[in-house]
C-alpha cells in the first residue's frame, strides 16, 4: 500500500485535493471588509460625520463668492466675477493692521497663559491622593464650561463694574479709588484671557488626565526607588507621557491662531475698548453680515482659513523634523 502511494505521488496522480489560494483583496474589498467588521463604530461616529459634512464640507463649495460680487437675487452662478477685488480692499483697509494686531495679541496671550493651564492643573490633580477630594475638585472646575458666555459676561459685570461691581465696592470700603476695568483698554486683553482660563481650564484637563492614566505605575515605582520626589516624578515620568498629546493639541491650536471666537469678544466689547477689541470675527459680523457684504466677509473668512492651514502644515513639519508627534 505504501509503495502504491509513493508511486502515485511521484506520478502526480494522487487524488488528494489541492487547496485553492485565495485571491488578494482589492483596495475596495479591504475597505468594505473593514467597514463590515467595525460597522457599529461607524454608526456611532455617524452623527459627527454628518455634522462635518453638512456644516463644514458643503459650505466649502460657496467659497467662490469671495471672488464674486455676490447677490442673493442672482445666486452663486449668476453673480458677476470680480477676482481678488475683495481681498485687495481688505488688505488695503486701514483696519486690517488693527484687526491683525488685536487678533494675534489675544491669540498669543491665550497660547502663553491658557494653553499650559490645563496641563498644570492636570499635574496637580494627579498628585491628589484622596479620590473623594480629587473628584470634588474636578466637578467644581468642570462647571464653568457649561455656562454660556452671556452668563459669564453678567458675572464679570457684577464683579468689576465701576458703579455696581463687588470688587470696586470693596475698594470703596477700604477707602481706595475705584478702577474702571471694563472700559479700560489696558485691561481688556488680560480680562479675556482670565475669562477663558476660568471657564475652560477644567474642561481642558480631561484629555490630559486620560493621558496620565495610561502611564505604567511601575515607572513611578522605579522613580521612587531611585529617590525621585514628586517634582522629579512629574518632570521625568508624567510630563513625557503627556508629550505626544501636548504636541498634537499645540499644532491644532496654532491652526486657529486667527480664530479668537466671536461671542465672548462681542459681549465684552464697548465703545471705549473698540480699538483693542475689534478682531476678524467681530469685523466680519459688523461690516460683512450686518451691511450685507457677503462676498467681502467670505473673503476675510477664506483668508483666515488659508493662514490656519499654513500654520498647521508648518507646525506639523517642524514637529516631524525634530522628532515630535505630528498629525500626519
């Protein structure tokens, strides 16, 4: 029997079936396989995808009105083309340099003082040993995030108004002169930065605390064995674990350097501080939207977007060049 099997095998006449090799999947086949495998995750992400498609990607098609003299009556396809006329008008406007100065000043103050604040608070919360005390502090610093800017403005007015503010009433009770904080241009940028820190610093700690939670406890134990104190452990163990997250958020923050927000500044603005409060967002609303100059306001928005893309690409390349974490 063994001799017969050997002969059949040598002659290639064996009846053993040969397994067919599966053909490699195409690009679309692999994509469909991945979607089928993770279909519930895609369903979970669907609301976010729809949001970006409807409110971010579809409006991109209307950016062409920045190069037109847009009229709602004629529409996008019927409005006459004017080329770069709106851009030239904007750059030659005397308000351009004022807007650029105010926007960059507010953004850089936020970058210098507000951006590190959640990192520092996360490091401090990580050192709290009592879980009850830690959760209580976290809940207290999260609450301001859920307050609207209208309410924040009301609280600021009640605190720092020259006639009705609690701060000035305390100064009067101490026989000191009152300080006009809300109408003084010298305090405006600092007040905006302080408001942003108070409102968002707690909410910003969420992602950093998540990064800290992923640190291997054995690293802390090894640092303790080497005689490292709390400050040394924070500097050599905790901060390196947060490094990648910090770099990615910094790159994204640089992409919004000309986007200072509208609601906060518009509410805090008054006639006395207009020279230091007017930024691109409020200018677009005042000149572009309220006066019906849609093409002009779109040109300003397109300029901001182009600057944001340049900043993100440049920061990402620098991060990759120096071996740091990058977006892509």
